[in-house]
């Protein structure tokens, strides 16, 4: 069966960046399983999987616009250190959670710490990155009506 919308697909993958550094992998663990066509994967990888079958292996390089987007400068801001005074051992690279003005939870990464402020970045950690996937398609089947209605439960 070929991968198409409303198929349950299981893949193993290894994700690397432009420097060849491994960022994530399912190897040695359970495969990643999703319903194709329901935005369960980044768009570029889902497109690269379209029409493939169990047993297929391939590499795909996904550009930022088809992954987590370009870096949005509006999502990077300097915050006075006194606003962050309740955070113990504030360090560059630390991940923080905050509530946006519209009430949504957002992840922030501390990009820099100065004498009076810290630079916080709400962009996805992989924004602006070209992502390189090595993929093996393990299994493809039609989704059941219940899976389509409720989505896959992990």
C-alpha cells in the first residue's frame, strides 16, 4: 500500500543538521507512527513520504519554510533581568515557559544574558534550519474510522 491521506504510517528516522550533527532519531526505539495528511509531521517530510511504501528507505533535505519556518525576529526580545529574578541559575540555552498575551503557553530559549537584560527567543529551536532525514518506512495501512475521528493515541 502506498502512503496517502488517511493512512497510518510507521517510520524510523534519523534527523541531522547541516553540520551532520544528529538531532533526533527513532532508531533503537519504537517507530514514529502518524496519520498521513493530518499535519502530524512537518510539511516537507510528509510530502517526501507521499507515495512511498513499507520497505522504502530514502534521504530528504527539508528547507526551513517546509519545516519550522524561518527565524522570526519579532519573536526575539530583550527582557530586564529583574523580570526573571525568580528563575534560579539563569543560563544561556535554558528553556523557559511563558504565557503569551493571548493566553497560549510558549517555550522560550535564553539566547544571551547581559548586565541588565536577557535575550529570550520564542522561535522553534529548529527555525531557520535545513533538516536532513534518513527515513525507513516500516508499515503502511488504512486508518480506522475511530483513528480518523480521535487521532492516534501515543
